[in-house]
C-alpha cells in the first residue's frame, strides 16, 4: 500500500505520527466501550431524549480512553502503587483525581503506615473492582487492534512501520513515556521531573506500536515547545486551521474549528482563550452578519504561525542529521502510507474508525481530519480532547 502522490507533502513527521496514534487509540477506545460496563454523559442525554430515566449500573465507572491505561491503570497492580512510584514508572502526567472520581481507583495513605502525616507521594493507588475489570479489558486491546491493522493494511506494511519507528525511537531519550500525558495549562506537553535521568528498564524491542508513536510525539513536542512558546497542540491544530489557504479573510467560524482540526470543542475553547490572552487571535462577531463567532489570527498570530512552520522544518532537518536521513525518510514513508491524504474522506486510517452503533462517537459529528497533535485533556484522556 502506498500513499497518493505528495499526500503527506508539507505535513510534519509529528503530524503523521499523531494521526496514526490517534486512530489506533480511537479503535481501542471503541472496543473498550463495547466491552466494559460504563457510564457516560452522552448515555444519560440519549436516555432523556427517549423520555426514559438513565440508570447507572451498580459499580459502573465513567468511560475513559485507553490513554488513561497507558499513563496510569496498567501500573496499578494487585498490591497497588504509590503516587511517587506511578510518576516514576509512567513518566507522564495522568488525571488521578478523575480516575478516582470516575470509579477506577482509590487513593489514600496505606493503613499500615503509622506516620501522623503521610506525604502524598507515599499515598497508595489501588484499583477498585471497576478498575480491575477495566484492566481485564484494556490489557489485550493493543494486540487486538494491531492484529486488525495487519489484516487491514497488510502485515508487511505494519512490520515496515514498526521497524521504522523502532529504529528512530531507539535513538531517543529512553526516559520518554509510552503514552501521551494529559496536557497542562496552555495545552503544553509536560513530563514529570522525576522522569529526567530515569534508568528505564523497558527495552525498545518490547514497545508496542502506539508506544513508539507516543515517544516520537513527546520528544517532538518537548523540542518544539522549548523553542516556540506556544504548545504544539495549539499550533498544529488551531493555528494551522486559522492560517489555512481555505480560511477567509474574516476568519473561521468557531463552531467549524472542531470539524476542521479534529479536536473537541472543549480543547478549541481552551486554545482560543490562551491565544486571545496573548493577542495571537481575535474572536468576534461574524462580519457576514450571522450570529456565529469567528476566530482570526492577528498579525502577531500570523507571524507566529509562519515561525512555527519554519521551526517544524528545522526540527525535522535536525532529526535527519541527528538520527539519520534514511531513518527519518523511512519513518515518514511508513507513516504516510497509513495516513494518505489525512482527510476523513479517503485516508486509509478512517477505514477502522466507524464507531459501534450504540457508541458515544456514533452520536457526534464526524470530524474532517484527525488531530495533527493529540489533545489529551482532563476529560477522560480522549486523544481529541472529547
């Protein structure tokens, strides 16, 4: 399978990896939703729309993305794990308070700890019955979805992608996380300080396909954000759409941004608020007279976008020099073969993204693209910020 000519031309390596990671994650999430008893806002709304009372199954947790497994739940064994040990093992920020509130874990001092005041780092995270059930469902999902990808795209193509990413990731910082962290203020990518210099026992040879993509994405985001001052999740998604050739001189309707960028309304609101506060974007009434709000890059925002595009090119050129021309070229080719045009209309990745009929994604509009950088938020960890 080969991508259309120049389909990924101009798309940074990070954007290609993002679309592959997000697509894989969504397929895992759809399958988890089908198998795991759960509770969602959409389910309650659907019940009310049918004129019936939504009934929560006893012990059923709120639905979350597999990204919460990659950065937390898989490290919570039968004996639990301390908050400090989780940070050291996961090397990525997660939403512990949410996972506790949603019913997957309990967090508190160990009953056997006799100290008067136990530091939070020594508190123990233990799985609830729902957390143990989630572990049972989550654990095999990566293998299940990878097997589907092999059948869909061809074993040779997936082997080529796996080998290309492994050759690159083997040269990256071994302390990088295997999952995307929950984004911080301003949608920045942060990894705990405890990750610096950690002697990671995991061998690259044992990493899964989504873990390989995650390490690439985090490494790229950290390098980009050190130089840009704007989060990659904002630049690659929101600013990119506002600066696109198809954007009108009067701006883009705010309600159209989720469909055009692939990230959620909540993530768009966070990004626009941050950009407005720094005079990079203005949001106001539609000059055409509709009641919609439109967003438009300011002169400073346009300059920043041009600078970000140049920065992405410099990062990729630097990676070619640092990690090898052939390594980066092969990673691009293997990723582009799956991404294709990147549009929902004809990208190969979209072949497996149709949700189950009763899944929550079946009740929301289908975006026109996958994110050019994942927007993992404190909202269940979904890769588009949902």
